[in-house]
C-alpha cells in the first residue's frame, strides 16, 4: 500500500483532505523537526502525530495525562487496524510485561503513556526502543501559567534531552502567549514552529438566555432535551445540588440521564462516564469536573445552567459538543444572581481582581447584542470579518431605538431612591407595584412611582442592564447591589445626552433556533429510518466488541451513509471516516442494511433562513414557503425581515400594505418608539399579525 501522508489519510482513516495545517505539521515532523500545535478541541490534533507515526519505521510515544482518554484513542486506532497500546497505572502488572515485549519486538506503532509511567521507565526498557517521535498531548500541563499544572510534566525535559535527534511535538487546545513560551522552555523544544489553527468552531450554534426563572429554565431544558431524544448532551451546573435536581427533573420526564460531580466516589463517576461514552446514558448533568478526560465525538449539545466563571472555561465546555464537525447546539442560561454570587466568591480568593475582570467579560458576552461568535473569538485574539449567522443574536438581530426617555425614567428613579436600592426595587417603583416593601420605604410617594407601568418587568430588567453596560449606572456589588448613577448617567438625566437601547428579544421557545451554515449538508437529506437502523447495527457491534459506538463509525459517517446509501465497496470507501480496515471489518454488514432501503425515496426538510430565501427567490409566497417548510408563517416573515435587514433583495413592501405600515407606525410612535411586538399588537386591538408588525417595523426602522 502507498504510504504517503495523503494516502494514509485516505486508506487508513478514510478522510479525503487534510484540515488546515495538518499537512504542514506532518511534513515538518517527517523532516525531524519540533512543532508546537495549538488547535481547538476537535480540531484534529491527533492526526498530526498519528500519520507520521505510521510513516516512521520505529515507535511513536504519546504522552497524555488523561488515562481514560488513552484507552479510547487506542481503541479507535485499533479499529482502523493500527498497532497501538497504552501503558499507564490502569493496566495490571502482568499486562505490563506483554506491552513491553510487544514494544521491544517492534510491534507497536503508537504507545500512549502517562507522564509518571514514562519517567519511571525512561532509563530502563524505554531507552532500548527505536523511538522516532514523541508527542506531548495536553502540553499546557507543563506550565504553571496554565490552569491544569501537573508536576510530572516538568520532568519530561530530561527525557527530551536524552533524545536530541528525535522530533518532539507539543499539542494543546489552551495556551495564551505567556503559557506558550513557558511550555517551549519547560519541554526543551528546539526551534519549534508554532502552528495555530482557527479556534472558530462553526458547527456550534451559540445561544444565550438571560433572566429565565428556575421553573421555566427546567421546563425549557426538558423541552430542549425532548427535541433531541437519542442524542447525547451535557448540562453544566455550578453546584452539586443543582446537578442532582436537574437530573431528577429530567428523569421524572422519562429522559436517560445521570449526574456527575466531585462528591461521588471514583467508581461511581467512572460508571457514569462509561455509560455516557457508550451511549447508554444520553444526558449528563455535571459540575465542570466532567468532560476533561473524555473524547466523545458525538456530543450534540451542551447547556450551561449557570453563568460560567470566565470565557476560557465556557469555550472549552461548549467545545465538548460537536467534535465530529456535525451541527451541535449550545445554550447558556444566566441570571444576575449568578454574577453577584461569583463576584462575592472572587472577593475573598486569590487573584480577586483578575477573576472579577474575567467574570465581567463573561457577563458582557452574555448580555451582548452583537454577534456572539465575534465577541468570543476576539477575546481569543481572532477577528471575524462578518457576523457568524449561527448565534442567537445573528438569528434575531436586536432593533435599536431612542431610549432616552426610558433611561431618564430609570435614572430618576435611582436618584430619588438616593442610590440605595437595587434593580428589583427600582423596577417595582417604576411599575407602581403595590409591594409592601415599596410602601414601607415610602417610595409610593415618589414622583417616579408608576411612570414605567407600560413596560413589563422583564423588559425593564433588560433595559436597566443595558444602561449598566453602557456605563450609565453602576451596580455596587459591595453594597447589596445598589444602583449608582455615573457621571454619564447624570448627563443623560439632565437631557444632555441621548441613549440608544435595543429591544429585548427572547426567542419564543417554539421558534428555537436551528444551526444554519454547515460543512456537511447535514440532516437535510439524512434518511431517518436508515440512520436509525445503522445506529442499531453500530450499537450491537460496539457492545459485542466492548468499545464505544463511535469507535466503529462516527455519527458523521453514519449520517453520510444514510444520505449516500453506498452499496458497493467503492461507494462505501468514499464515505468520510471509512478506511480499508473498517471497510473489511464492517462493510458487508452495513451495506446489507443500506441495500434494504435503497429504493425508498428520501424526505426533504431543512431549517435554514437561506432556504426561505431560495424559495422566495423562486417566487413562492410566504404562505407557500411556510407550508412547504412546515413552519409558521410568522417565522417566514421574520426570516424575510432579517434577510431584508441584512441587505438581501427582499421586497418586504410587497407583503405588507401601506395602510398597515401606517397603523404600526402610529402605534410605534404612540408607544414612545417601542419596538416590541406585543405592545403594538395589543395597541392595534390584535388586528394586525405579528408577522406584519415585524415587517412594518423593519421598514419603519430602515427609514421607509
Ligand atoms: P483533537 O485531538 O484536536 O481534540 P481529534 O484529533 O480527536 O481532535 O479529531 C477530532 C475528529 O476529527 C476526530 O474524529 C478525527 O478523526 C477527525 N479528523 C481529524 N482529521 C481529519 C481530517 N483531515 N478529515 C476529517 N476528519 C478528521
Ligand atoms: Zn453570530
């Protein structure tokens, strides 16, 4: 068999193309030089050393601190017919001997080792092996600057120095500039070239939902999970108690779920993790401890039940979804109380200022009204030139309006309460609440009492937080979260400065966003019946072999099979992720199942705005598009409005009469340029549909 890197990629791993940087890294390694590989989780780091390992005529040592991951990786390699083994504290002494003999006889291409085991044997049998490459995974563990320092890693430098002519490769998904330099020094890399790939994970959709009360949050999560039955997901909670509560709730609704936290025994945790990896448990509700050591490629969604402490952690956690590159969803819930709680925690601890700073960045992200992926990536030093189209803000772009009057009402409330009260009291006063505390404090006598009755509680909250983000109000966490007016805020109050606000948009649950742009043309044409049958077959084989299902074939491969319906060897080999070995081992069984379906016509369904646009361009009416796509007409109108806002050729004026636009304009003006749909809907006696209101507003705001 040919053994150039590209031939190996195709024949052994079943992939057609290298991902960016993989080939360069492989070539540099084959030339005997050191490399530093910085790629996001799921970016394809392993391939960078696995292919050179197959090219070299000796053994490749892979150092990793994650013992459970080693076993998975070795299983996955073996499934592709590659001779791989691992050597760590989890194997029995008698097995050790067998691994050592195989290594000595040259029967192992890749040997995964924990750093402590490597150090223990580095001057004994390891020295006698024909080592051609050393890959150090999770290389950030060597740096005290990182977040996961492991002292054993610092001893790897001596090992490096004992093999001066062997190429070393350091790999990690997290290292900022200072950590990078440190890692190079600590590992003794020589003229290592740095390879950084984009950290943009386009297949992950990003959604944030703020200020959702607990009951509703549980309800929403349950509905979300229900839509994704049979798919794996992780819910991250802050406290152990929460993990148990949420798991309990979901179990009560018939979901396959388990919780996972540091209060459980190692054995229990291992069990939970294994069941998840083998798809026996679909949902894990965990504290952040979960997920570090697992390499499950088909996690389809991640939910944060609370605000994470920083963007680094958040990005790493959502990154556990969709490692196979298929569309996956992430959703973050947060409440101001999470923020207040953490700020207080941070106050006591080490590095308080830095931690609070990171927390503020996290909150800013959660409250942002512009493309979230842009914000996230720019935090990591990468700058997107256009909006992503795959986050909630892109899907539901906020509408701006003149919020000066609203801001003045809020600010004057704060001033009249002598800057002593927090958000809740302020809203109660603005809305003229009959709450006893309001009366007891005498606030019902204030001039501002009840001036904001027409705005809902939730919306007031949103506006006030916007005012805080714009620097008009400061939330004093050290004083029971009392609101203070900043110098800019005073200017606004005096009428010297106007304020722009955006309409709070909380997408309705039934319109839950669907990911838009995808590398693989995804669920659109996947035949669900074939897919289900293929999954069953895969589970059966996985069980028999006692390996995780994705070791047999990834979800991505199965999906492609159910789209392409391969029934010959050549067709089967053309599926991404099918190499020679898997073809030989499983090809017949899978093709047999597929053949049964070959004549069945495929249903079509796809959830993108762009599809609406396509149909629109073909001349279909919104009603026809809605019928064809099995969506609400309102949704189609909202797609069209968005396309219009984005500058696409959509003639909105065709769908909404001048008469209606004028009615909406009047209501809009009467309501103080309110851009929320509901008040306008009510104001117009529920006679004008939400879709028409949405389109009219789009026209009005664009100056029509
Ligand atoms: P990382 O170690 O960076 O987290 P992995 O090495 O586990 O990522 O790769 C993630 C997934 O991408 C794996 O399923 C792997 O097989 C797949 N992959 C890697 N390289 C390619 C490629 N060139 N084409 C298609 N899939 C790839
Ligand atoms: Zn976006």
